[in-house]
């Protein structure tokens, strides 16, 4: 009996020991699986790359390597690049000193103790007498970005053209996206020095450089004598390219708006076309604020009604800034085909950087840019399916005392409207990083707080920590407007004498003006220089604006006839 009990006990003990060994073996296997699986997760950035608080200092430094100038309007086919070399850096430094002396001589009445901070910065860590050879040190993270499989410009641009021409058909086209996202090195926007450095790169694009030698033509053949005025003159856009050879990272900084009355701008700046593109991108409908305004495109139909298709085509015109910014990116990509490319810019430059960044899935940091979400939708830029826009590699940095960034610089009595800017959008894509200087520092909302050097020296370098980036609040632009798609015109309207009376009899023509409008009554123009449209028995004499001054008033017209059908 005792022997049987002992045998049973021994058998149970052996079974227990055997079970423990199995559990130990399974635990060991589980630990091994977790260990290797964790390595896979780290490699794919599921854990580490989503943590934006662990940026690492990038090897090497970023230095200015190229300066692009791209024409618009009549010179939109012109593009040149100036390569920065050690041989011409000294000349650039002399140009900057001359600019500084000129500003100092004209600084009477300006509230500034240090003219350097108005053109660069007076912060001890970044102070220099030559911004063109300054070496920037940046931190970077690795983050998963959801991007299209084919991001080659030869595919992207035809697709966008197709989407604008046939949006219904384009909505049925399935775009291939990188499954699970793609690991990309992005700027560490939680690091103060990195944010300040990117802001200084943005300000660098404002510094004028009237350098006439050694520009390389990277566009179609052209005669520079036939196209005066681009880049640094009356028309054009600029892009500064900074390169880190060790990390193989390139930063493109796009120039923002030059507004008359603000430091570093004037008649020799790009004010006129900056305003045209601002009003085209950030107004509800061609800057049609009131009947006193001259619109920047011909898409306005009637009160709070706009031709959406016409507007989308106007934004993407080859002679406007978006296409010019795309061309600068494409040539940079050609020079650095395997590099990681970042974009940055201030104001209009920040919005353009954001639009190009969304087009090609590039990390972008924009400073004080107006709301560009509506423009992105009008351009039919690709949005990753099922992914909220704030989970992408686009960051908008700004502060609460800037009415342009906050989307409050609108209305007839606003400073933007008085200056001729119809800044009617306030919705941003990506994430917003907002410094609340109204609460923290007691600042008042003022358009002068929009200046990049006010942001750098008054905010970015003064705060101990950078602003926390967060999901934008729910936002809808131009909610009270009615946008008619595909050229569909509304029914005939009867309005007061200050409005247009338009018959809806329309017909499609072969040229780009796809809608021919029969005018029954004389159109009233608030601009006395604007010729009226006249009608004969079978033809109508029409006019189109060629050039506008900085206020937005048309200064030169062209007339043409169109046969009525």
C-alpha cells in the first residue's frame, strides 16, 4: 500500500518537474521571440520612431550650396541656379554688409535697436557677419511617413493635371501607397536649436543677392535680356538649398511674401506677384472681397458663388508660384537623387513648401504660413487614405499674435484687406505648433508680428522650450461660399447696379477659356482704367488683365474678340 502511494507520488513529482521544464522552455522561446520581434519593431520604427522626443544630433552640418531663382508671369520658363563656392562666399558677405548698411541708413523711425536682427538674428548662438557661409547643426528623428510608391515628378504632375481636368474619374483611380508607411528621417521639431535653424534658413531666402555672375541656366533656352525682372526683381520666386553631405540630407527654403512697408522689401522686391499668389491661394474666390476689388482671376460668378473648375485651373497655371516651387524641387532632386529632402519656408514660402511637401511626401516645417489646406484640396494633392492629415510629416509653427497665421486677418477693416491681401483661409494641414504670446507675453495681435525676424528674435529664441505640436481644431474655410464644379453656371441673377448681370447662355470653346459668357448689359468696373466689354452683332470685345500693382489694381490690359455662338 505504501509502495503504491510512493509510486503515485513519484509519478506526480516527475510530471510536475516535466511540466515546469515545458513552461521554462516555452518562456525561453517567448523571450527569444519578443527579443527578435522588438528588434524588428525598432527597425520599422513602430516603437522608437513614433517617439518625437528622442531626436539625435545629425553628423556634419548644413551649409548653403545653391540659390535658385525662377521666373513667373511672362518669364515663367526661366530658371537659373547659382552654386555657392568658397571663392564667392566673401563676395556674398560684402553684399550682405551692404544690405545691412543700407537698412541701417533707412531705419529712421523703426522700432529697432539692432538692424542685424531685422535681416538675420542678434542671438549669440547664431550671430554672423555672413549668412551665406553659416553652418547649421540640426537634430533629426526617424518617423513613418505614408507616401505614394511612385513619387517621380514624371508621374505626379500628369496625375495632378488629370485630377484637375477630370476629378470624378480621378476619384476612381487607385493610387499605390507604401504598405505600412516608409521610415524617413525628419527634423526634430522638439529641439529648440533645430527649430531656430530652420527659421533662419527661411529668413536666408529673403536676403537679396544681386549677383550677376556664374548663374547656370537649368531651364529651356532663353534670352535674359528679353525677360528682365525675376527672382530679385519684380517677378519670381527664390529657393535656397542647404546640404549635409555626411547625412545625405537636403533642405530647400522657399522665399515668402515681400510686403511693402516691412523691412527688407520695396519696389525692387517681388511684392506684386507675391500679392497675386497670396490672393490666389488664400482667398475664397480670386480675392473678390467686394466690388471695389480687382480680382486676380476670372472665376467669380455672382455674390458668394465661384466657378470651382476655373479656380483650380488658375492656381495651377504654369506662370504661378506653385509650379515654380515644383520646378525648384525637381531640379534639386535631379542633383541629389538619393538624398532625403526637407522643405521649409516662411509665410507664402511656408505654404508653398507645405504644398510641395504634400505633393511628394516630404517632411516640411512651415513658419507663420496662412491656411493652405483649401489650396491643397483645390490642387487635388494626394492625401493618404484613412490617415488623418495631422499624422503626416508637416508642421506649421506660429504664434497667437499673428493674424495671418491664425486666420483672423480678414474683413474690410483688417490690415490685410487695407494692404490689398485677401487672406481668407485659416485651416492648416499637418500639425500646428502654436506659441501663445498673447497670454504669455501680453502681445497684441498685429500684422507686423508676422515678420520672420520678429518670430526668431522675439519668440523662438526667447522661449525655453518649443511649442507643443497638436492636431488642428476642426476647421472649415469659406463656408458661406457656393462653388460650382466643372464650369456649371448658376441660374440668371438679378442684382443691384454694383453687381454684374450675367446670362447663363454658355458654350464650350476649344481654347482654355472653356466658358463663353454672353454679356447682356454693360459691365461696371470700379477701376476707371478698365475698358468695358463691348458687343457687336456676332462678336464680343473682351479684356484681360496683364499686370497689377501692389494694391491689386490692374495697370495693363489686353483686349481680344470672341465670336458669340
